[in-house]
C-alpha cells in the first residue's frame, strides 16, 4: 500500500516538474510547481516526518508560491507574454540544459541500480519513523542553535533591507509620492487627480 | 461493523449535515441581519421563511452555468472546487464529541494551517482565470490579506500548543477539562478570532469582495453552481472557524449535564451568530488600514502573547 502511494506521488512529482518547465503559461507552470511540492510533502509524510511535510505545504506551497503567483498575476500580459514564452523556448536554447539534465538522470539511474539497499530502506520505511515535533525542536534549538540564529539574522537582514529599499525617502522622484500618507484618514480626490495625471504622463513619456 | 461506522457512516453524515448547516446559515444570516437592522428579512417561503434556502437552491441550479469566453477555462472550473475541498477537509480533524471524529492524528493543527494556506489558491485562481479587472483586483487583495493574517493566525495558535504541549486537537480538548483556554489565553483568543475572520474574508474583512468598490471581487464572473460553491464555501468557512475556536479556546465538547455533541453544537452555533453580528456591527476598513493593522499592531501583539505564554509555562507550568 505504502509502495503504491510512494510510486504515485513520485510519478506526480516528476511529471509536474517536467510540466513546470515546459508549460508556456507562467501561471500554469507555477501551479504545476505547487503540485510538485504537494507530492514531495506526501513523500516526506511517508518517510516518517509529518512535520517536514506540513512545513513543506505551509511554507513552500502556501507562502512562497503564493507570492510567486501574486507577482506573475500582476505582470501577466495575457496573449503577449504567451507569445514571448513560445519564442523563448526553442530547441536551440534547450540543447545545453537537455544534455546536462540527461547526465543527471543517467547518474540517478546508475545510483539507484547500484545501491539497492538505500532503495529498499526508503520503500519499507525503516528510516527513523515517528520524529515528533518535540524531538525536532530539541535538535534545532539544542545542537543546531547557532545555525538557527544565523538563519534568523540573515532573514532579518533581508527584511530590513527590503524595508529600506521601499522607503519613500529614497525615491528620486519625490513628486510621485503616494496619495495616502500614514495617519491621514481623509480622502481628498481634488488633490490627487492632478498629481496622478502628472505621474502618468511622466511614466508614459519615459517608456514611449 | 465498527469499521463501517467509522469509515462510512460518520464521514458521510458529517458531510451532509455540514452542507445543510452551511445552506441554512445563509437563511440564519439574512434573518438575523434583518433583526439587527430593524427589518423583516425573508419570511415568505415556508414557516418563518425556512424554505427560502430551497427556493434559492432551485434558482441557482437552474441558472445557466456560464464560462466566459475570455476566461482560462480549466482554472476557472477548478477554483471553486479548491475552496470547497480545503474547507471540508478541515472538518475531518474536528472532534465533534468523544466518539464522533473522522480522523485523529498528532499534527492536526499543522494540517489546519496547511489547508488554510492552500485555500488562498482558490481565490487567486478565480481572480486570475476570470480575466477581468475587478476579479483580479479582488484576488490581489485576498492574496495579500490572507498571507499577512495567516502569519499570526499560526502564531496565535502556538499559545495553546505551548500550554498543551501537543498539536493534537484531542489532547487540546482533554487539557481543558478543568478550565477553558479562553481564561489563560484571552489575548491569543482575540488575535485568533481576528485572524480567523480575515482568513475566511468575512465582513468586516471582506475587502476581496467589497461590492461597493470592486463589484463582487474575485467571483464577479461566476454564475450558477460555481458561484454557489463560493457562497456555500464562505459559510462553511464560518462554521469551520467557529468550530475551531470552540475546540481550541472553549473546551470543545466538554460541558456539564448535556451530552457532548449538544455542547459542541451550542458553542459553535453561538460563534456563527457572533460572526453574523460582526457583519452587522462593524464597517469595513480601508485596504491599507487593514494591512497596517495586521503588520504593525497584531503581529507584535501575537509575538508578545507567545513570549508571555512561554514565560508563564516555564516558570509556573510543569
């Protein structure tokens, strides 16, 4: 039973990974990527780590990919971007990646043929099963605590720099300030319209 | 026989009852809103207007099931299904009473968080595949709102987890035998309630579908049964969050004298009514106000709650 589920989810993962690369529509590609992550979460679950499975779904499928879809949805141009995608993916460009990934696939096949022991171990689930969240936490905040703190500092630095970049004062065009200043709750359309029109003209002029 | 009971009878009856409850909570909402707004509400079809739901169903089912020619057809059809599936799956782990529960496993709370983060896709895909400006705007708002409020929904839950020491809902209910967690986690409860309302995007946090600004938001292009799925999905969400609040903060099925299932239904029902009262009482905030409230007020409060709970547990607990 476990074998069958493992095979199905592995097949789903591989097929959706392939479709991720080959889909022309960006949003469809991202959705295949989400499917792949769900399949991987299932494999984690079967290997005896439900916590990793849940994190895979919550963090990757539920947060990171949502942001990806969010941004592509904003930048998506419908038919135009589809046409551009079709042009991008031609056999000429695909030659290099195809050779490299073929090498990787051959290695993978050789490895799985050579070490049947590993294969068996995964399928029969003789890996340490029943890793509870508590055990994981004790490891993370015990022997690996320096790494956890380092990762936290890195994320904090990224966050601070993101805030710094998006801060209003750094914009060269000070006239294009947002309409809603923090604190002001009143909505004054009279003040906004000329401003908006100005910025619109400006950006149009720059691009055209 | 027991296997038949567990595998077939409980899930099917829970599913049917839930769908019926969700359908009739539309009636409840309309009647209660009418009471609070000094109107009559639907009272013509059947006794007290109870059959209004049936009339609405007939109307919805007989309408044309239209897919706009400019829509992304596959995604357009899948989107409402995702919402229904994710919300209904959530009920699988709710302990309705000591012996009515579909699935009991250790990481139930993580499962809930995973489901709620996946249900964002339903709204985003609906907005994207509709290929309409209003729908897209609604979808953008939803994505931002649900992502931000999910963060401290999870963190607010962790207070309960720290006290119980387990992610299992059964353990959490069992730990509330002497006192409900609302007493030890009042701040966590309020934060979870706010995050819950935002997660199921009900009024006052119904910006994704603010009808005065962006028509009907992400489901502008939907009609017939697909719209019905979004509609029922929203009420299922209300019932789900109410059931979750009951389980996590109000002792679940525990209570004196009355049988457990009655206690559970009473508590959940009163939260459903509370959600309707919220809609009647509070105006909708502006979008930037909502985001600012989330990140600058609620998130620090959640972290504070988490730290205080941990401190309390370390010094007084065990």
